């Protein structure tokens, strides 16, 4: 009898090893899923994608599509940077520390960081741990963006101390504002109360009990573990790039994981905080993680590191994330016991398809036919790129013909009087300088950070095109001024 069981088990392993499919064909039409994913990858021009599906509380399908880099195909074990999906890990860590009594969700942040302060009219001493988790601290969105734009190499504590110069937008608890800074502070709280690095805590208290063996907390270890190469879009095509990685922002967006590991992570949520006998969180803590801080009319909103949405009376917890070269998303239904993870190795700010693809796959699990992507966002990106290219050509052409067209007009019909000089010479020069002034100075100054540096991480072709266009406008204005001085300094012949 024992020998028969062993033979049957071996046969099951052999027949299931190649497809990574753990559910019967009746439960999930994997051919339809594959066709949908491959179509979306073509439309959005995604180089590589890893998919994980949970159905009826168990892993039903794991699959890799496309290329991890120029030499490797994507597999369910391929690690990707998961962006803001990392926030849910930080929330889990905080809830673990609440269970052990090291943190109190309703205690002020200053109970743990006495030096913590911010600027503005509102009292930062009123910010609680809960406010940070549900994004109602009043900290502005841009507070968590500066480090991305600058590629900060500061320590986590230096980043948090640097918030002292930032003003709160609202009184704590008054409004929802999504900000990476909230989770940077939470990461530091974890380090202070545990007296260990954030990465050490997450590895030993989340990764290890969930058997997340292809998940990492540093770029170096991720690359050693076979991490996919990030891709940045250039003129419509994606290209492998050495992407940004911020060690000081792990708590907000730089954890590395695979679709297989992320499915194990979602199973923990679906099984009341337990995975294969390892208790990561209590059932009460899991339920608390699904409650939004500021619920909308339908009970949706930002919960603890997760977004809650209601679709056809089904509660769906989800989040997506984007860093340079990577876009990821996850969604799961605690009631219906399904989950989806989509990891991709390309990114943008105009087109971030992982979230839409994740919900498309979820439609299969809810018994519906997903709608394919319209490709509108990619069209907008390509249209902007075309507009910039056309403007560059027009400006270069105008610079070249300026002496013959405008210069000749000034020479043959010289300005008469101040008003004519202003209208025909000074005003055109000022108008040409207005565009680079707005783009290179006014917009970054108004944003309060290097906005073009940030956008260049995701759309370098658009940003460099805009900068080049601005510089050419300056060159045109200078050339116009030089021509005017040269022509008008010569006395008019009688």
C-alpha cells in the first residue's frame, strides 16, 4: 500500500511539474488566461510578466511570460521589484508589533520618536501610528517623492528627520492623502522598537514563516537571486536599464519578490494570518487590516497597507506599485478565497498596466469575461512623444531660417519708436523665453522638487525631449536678440 501511494505521488509530481497548474481545468480555464495575458502584453509592450492565481484558498496557477532579460525567460520564481505592494508588508510588521505590545496604533508617533516634527499650522504631535498606516496623517504626497526624484542615499532616519521642513496639508486624521513618507516613518518605527534593521525584521518575521525563498530586501541579493531586469520605454520600445533602487525606502516600495512567493503571502491573508501552520498574524489583526481609515459611501478606502474596493458586492483588497523599470499589482477576495498577483518588468507613469491586468484575471475567477485593454494610455504616450518630436523639428527649422525670414523683415522694415521695437523684437524674444522659464524653473519650483528628474526615471524620452525643446527655445531667443542688435546697430542708409 505504501509503495502504491509513493508511485502515485511521483506520477502526480511528474505530470504537474511543467505547467505550474495546481487546480483542475474545470476550475480555471488557463488557456483563456494565457491568451488574455499575452494579448495585454502585446498591447502594453510588456517584456516580461509573472502571474500567480489563487482559487478556493489554494494556489491554482503559476506562470511566467516573456523575458526576464536578454538571456532568460520569466518563471514563477523570478524576482521583481514590487513597488508599493511593499507597504502591506510594513503594515503586517506593524500589526505583529502591536500584538507583542511594542506598538500601539493609537499612540502618537512621538511616543516612539520624541524628536519627530513637521512644519505648518497643524500639530505633528497629533499624528498617530494608525494615521500613518491609513494615510490620514496630513503629510503631503510630494513629501515621499523627493527621495525618488533625487535618488537619495540618506539613511532612513535622515529621511524622516528631513520631514521637519515639510508642512502638513491637513490636520492629522482629517483627510486621506497617499504619501510614501507615511510608510518611511513606519519603517523607522519598526527599527526603533525592535532594535534591528527593517530588512532583518521582515526577513525573519514574514519571509521565513511564509517560505518566501525568492524574496529579497536588497538589489544586490535580488540580482544574485535572478531578479528580472527593469525596462524603461524609449520612443515606444522598452529597453533594459540599470534601474533605481533605494535602500532607505524598503518600507514604502522596494521589496523584491516573485509571483510564487507573493501567492504564499496572499494565502496568509486568506487563511486568517496562518500559512502552513506558521502563524504570522492573529485572525483579529487580519480583519483589522481590511478596515479603511476613512471609508467611502460603499465602505471602500485605504486600509492598512491595502486598498479596499467593492465590486458587485464583493470585497476586494488590492494594491499596485511602480518603481523605475517595474510595475506590480495584487488583488484578493477574503470572502471568495481568490487572489491574483501580476509582476512586470516595465513601468511608466502614463501607462501602468499591472493593476488593470490583475483585475482582468480576477474577472475569470468571478465568472466573467475580462475586457481587453484599449491601449489608450499607450496611445497618449506615443502622441505626446510625436508632438514633442514635431515641435523639435519646427523649432530647429525656425532657428535655421530666422536670419532669412525675420532678420530680413527687420532689416527692410526697421522698428520705428519704442512701441514698435517692443512689439516686433522684445515681445517675440520674451515669448520664446517664456516656455523654458515655465518648464525649467516655474514647474519644478512650484512642485518643490526635481519634477523632471522624477519623470525621467519613467519616461526619459519625453523628459529629455522637453528639456531639449526648452534649450532650443532659449537658443532661438538668443539668436533673435543677436540678430536684432546686429541689424539695428548699423545706421539706416538714406
